[in-house]
């Protein structure tokens, strides 16, 4: 036993001398990466706090509209509702005369068409409804002490005293070629009574009335 103990002492002394005789080496860099082992490397897991994801809103590209620009609003086109005029006879074609306002209008199945200006007599024809009984493209007159001609003559009644035809017709033209009254005066109250009884209209309106009214159609004098 003693000999074994001495042997161990000798070995330790040798080891100690080997360690002291060898210069200290610089610490080596040790690769700590574990390769080919079954020991998993420690990992750190960070759990983010729960968040609510709002749905993504895609905004349309903005546009700048000039303040003077009017953007039309789409609409559904509709047909205007016809307005029935109680003054219009319930026939396909007719006409109404308003002597108080110096206006008249044509009627289409009870619906009033746009008004037009007229020049009438003061007291005739009487209010009432009359049928068209004659049409003449050209006519003449000597009423007022002068000769005049007129066109698009549509007769619907007769004068109270003379029995002369009362009709729609264009403003008379005198023998000198001038109109019996200025065209821009037709429809004014100051010229009411210039006619002996007929209904004077502007030349362009005479064509319309001539084409619209036929014999048997009604003409209503409202006042």
C-alpha cells in the first residue's frame, strides 16, 4: 500500500511539472454549435399579444372637381303627364279663344296645346261652342272702310248684325301692302277691337290652325 501511495505521488509531481513547463496558450475559440446531437438547442418563443385585425378598406382614388363643373345626376326619363283643360272640347281636334286675355290655343283630345296671341273684336262672337263650317286659303274684306286681304281663313260662326263669316285668319294686309296692325301688337289689350269680329293671328300661326282644324271640329269661345 505504501508503495502504491508513493507511486501516485510521483505521478502527480510529474504532471505538475509538465503543466508548469509548458507556456500558457491563448484561449481557443470554442464552437458552441451542437452538430449531430439529439439534444435540442434551447429556444425562446415570444408570443405577441392578441390583436384584432380590422378589414382592409380600399379607397377609390380621389379626384378634384372644379366648383364650376356640374356633374349630371342619372335620371329615368319619363313622359310628361298630359293636363286636361276643362275649356277644351273632348274631341281629337278643337280650339279655344279667350277674348279677355287676347289668347287662344288648340286642343288635342282635351289637352291644351301652347297658347298663341290673337286680336279680336270687343263683343263678339258670343261665348259658346261652334263647329268649323268652311275653310278658304284666301279671303278679302271691306270692313273698316278699306280693302284688305287675308289667308288661312277658318270660319266657325257668323256676325251678329251682318251675318258675315267669323273666322281665324292671318293679320289683314292693306291695299298698300302694309299690315292692318303691327305684328308685335297682336295679343295686346290696346289693339283689342281692331277686328270687326274675326280672330286675327300671326302669319306663322295661320298655317298651324289651318292644318289642325277641319270642318266639323269645334271652336269654343270661353268669354
